[in-house]
C-alpha cells in the first residue's frame, strides 16, 4: 500500500512530537514535516505534498480553521483532520464548514487517532466518538423543527451574510467587507435567526452547510 504522508501543526512542541510518534507507529504512515502555527503550515504546503494535515484549532497567527479553509481552496486533494481540546458543537460546525474532514479531541485515545486517519484515508469524514451521539441528536432535532413550507424566505443579502457567519467571520469583519455598520449586520443576523426559527450560531452554521452556502 502506498505510504500515507502527513504534516502536523500544533504550537505545543511536546504534544506535536507525541502525535508524531503515535502516527509513525501506524503502518504505512509518514510524517513529512511539523509546523508551530498556521503560517508555517501554509509555507510547508508549498514544499511538500501531503495526503493529510493534522492541525490544532488554536495556533498563533493563523489558526487551524483558517488554515484548513486555505488548504482546501488551494490544495483540494489534501485532507484535513482537526485535533483540538474544544468539545462544543459550534467549533465542530466551523471546522466542517471550512472544509475539514475530521474532528478529534486531544483527550481521545491513540486507537481513535488511528481510526480517524484510516476513516479519512478511505474517503469518509470522521467525528470524535465523544461528540458523535450528541451531533446525531442535534441533527435529528434540527430536522424535526424545520418547516420550509411556512418559513419566510432568506434574501440574497442574508444568504451572503449567513455564508460569512458559517465561515467564522465576526460582525465587524462582515461589516467591513460589505461596507455597512456592525448594527446592520447584527440586524440581518437577527432576521435570519427569526426566519429560520433558531437561537444559536451552531444552528445557523448547520443550515448554511446543509444548503451548500459554504
């Protein structure tokens, strides 16, 4: 079987080296390089051709989500596995909206890391078992509460704002991009949530992903 090539990115050296040892214990795996942050990671992408990038969410300069988005845009054949300490569904939604293929917790077992890599290598997405049941329940509740027949339609402007929210942009960033005030962005956000009948950012992101706005 062809060697599966990986780049690691995490600003904690000891943790990154520990992950490297775990990965290299898996038959057929090779770690090409390591990065301390997202900026170094994107620079390494110009020098190497990995099959998979394993990156932390929180890194100096460019974080894992932003790096994943850029990698998927520039190197669409490269897979991205996010390894993080965050257990909130909102983070998971942002990660997959950015184009990543896996979400694993740093507290997960060595065996689950191997399982995540194998799953992604076979062309499927992977969600940590710690959140899989909660995520399934979340999707089920969302679909039960959705009633497209009675929903007020979302305007083109609102679709654009929803897309940027799902991409992780703040109200200030959206306002700057569109040349409008933050208050106007917040009003649009409130209208979108009212139309969809949702109360959480995670619900907005779920809708945006389902409708292929991102």
